[in-house]
C-alpha cells in the first residue's frame, strides 16, 4: 500500500503586524473552543486576528476581538462574529502565561490561525513585549 501524503498546515489568518509591533519572547500552540458554524466560517478563509489579543479570566485564557464572520449558509443557529473564544491550553501553560502578564507586563498576542494536519483549528499565540516606536515628527 502507498503511504498517504502528509497534509500541510493550512494558514487561515496571519497577524503580520504582531512581529513588527512586539518583540516575541515565547510561542504556544493552543486549540480553540468553537461551534460548528465558526469552524465552517474559518474554513472559508475569512477570519481575521489582526486587532485581537488574549486575556485571562477565571483561570482560563480567552481570545478577545477576533473576527470570525457569520457563516452564510447557517440559519438561526449562527454565532456572534466578535465574541470571546476560549483557548485550550494545559494548566502549566496557562500559569506561565498569566504569570508573565501579571509580573512582567507582557501581552499575549495571536500570531496565526490555522488548521493542523488532523484538520483541527489551532492558533499560535506568543508572549510579547511591546516595542518602543519613536514618532518622527
């Protein structure tokens, strides 16, 4: 039998400004808790994470302000485009992220949204320090 070719990672959304505005310290891969219409909408490639960030609430990490537009073929069971979405991480990773944000004043920035080789929606997030951008006036 012939081996199946390995499926490549399909990048859906990329946050190019993040590497320019922040110095990236550490990166993590997180899963997303999504509904069916959100997954179908992401598969169409229309999601944006350019102005989004991650925040900690009640011991969990949430993706805030990510735009996943409504799925056009869905009916009344559609989702809110900019609702907060829970990130699926290990407890040790959550503690590391929350500690860095509280102690060192870092931010959690999403870098890219993609589907892995198993077809699961994943997001690459980074612990980042804001760069000092000088205004040239």
